[in-house]
């Protein structure tokens, strides 16, 4: 079993806790499903949110999904002029037998424009 990293992001329509929960849950669920993972395959997850998101911690959505014994951390994304607003990004460390080239990085909705090179 190798340690791999999976990237992902989603753009929120609004800064509202319930909406963040839904969107982050959709992102995490897609990451797990597209990579054939279970919660037991997760090592840790790093979340970042753009500075315009204040309603909740993205990690709270992971806890509500049942990801309770995996280390999670949240940080603020750099405040770069012209950057896409209301974005939550994920960097998940996982255990997987998949080669690095077969890892599915997940960028939902408008966030797919952030990484056209790796977005699935």
C-alpha cells in the first residue's frame, strides 16, 4: 500500500454553513467514490478556504459525514487579486494501491477551471 495525495475543490454559491456542508460533503464523497476509497483509507485531510468564506469550517462537513478519526485541518487560502471566490480546496492523504497516475482528482462545478490539467 502506497501513500498518495488526492486534490479537489468546489466553488460555493454563497457563504452559508448549510451550503458549505452540502458542497464539501459532495466533494469528499466524489473523491472517495472516484478513487474506490473508504474512510479507513484516509490518512489526513487538509482543507483551505478562500478569505471570503466565514460561515463554518470545511472540516465540520467531513465530521458530519462520519470522518471522525482522521486528522483534519483548515487554513485560509492566499488572498490573491482576481482569484476565484468562495472556493474550498482539499488535499487528502490516502493509502492506495493505485499508481499515482490513476488517482482521480476531483474539481466540482466551476472549480474545474482551477486545474484543467488534472480535473476529472
